C-alpha cells in the first residue's frame, strides 16, 4: 500500500511539473500588449476568431473550405473544385491581409496612447478604420459563403450539411 501511495505521489508531482512548464507565461507574448497571443496569431494567420461567418453557417450557407474537404462525398465537378479553390484561396489571402491591417492599426493606437501623442480626430480616424477593416473582413467571409452556396446544387448543399463543422 505504501508503494502504491508513493507511486501516486510521484505521478502527481510529475503532472504538476509538466503543467507548469506549458503555461502561457513560458510562451512568447504578443508583440502588441492590447492583443492576446492567441488573438495576434489568429489575425496574422488569417483565422476567423470572431465568428464572422456564423450568420451564413447558421442559415445553411457552406464554406468553400468545407465543400473542398468533402469534394468526393458531395461529388464536386472539376469546374466546381477549381472555382471553390479560387474562392478559398482568395478568402485566405483577404483574411491575412485584413488581419495584418488590424494588427498595424492596433499598434498605431497603442503607440499614440503610450507616447501621449493622440488627439480626438486621430482617435476617431483610427477607431473608424478598425471598424472598416472588420467590416471588410466580414464581407469577404460572407461573400465567399454566398458564392459557394450559388455554385453548389441544392443536393450538394444538403449532403454537405450532414457533415460536422470543419
């Protein structure tokens, strides 16, 4: 019994030590103090961290990425594959581009506040610009879903909806 208790104690301390080594404090922090590391990385990589396509998804408008993932199962034609690949590639490019703009804009706001070199008109300009970037990003995501919906047959869309979220 004592050996079992000793073994459990050792395993407990090993698991605590492993968890301590994988905490966020050991990871490289975001270069922008107003963004978490996860937010920063998502923006740079072109990931939709804000659920901007949710309105399309909830109303059965599939993504090009999901359609391509299940191309055999939904019997995509070569023309559909080519068009969906273009939609997906352009959307990824746009997400990365807008993510970079948002990061740059956030950096500018941070610098202006940090150096105390900001006024009302600059604040209005940069906060409105932030909204424009988010709006452009959301438009790109929703336009891609709309184009995907229009390209697929109703049967393909219905079959695609049976697969889990990608």
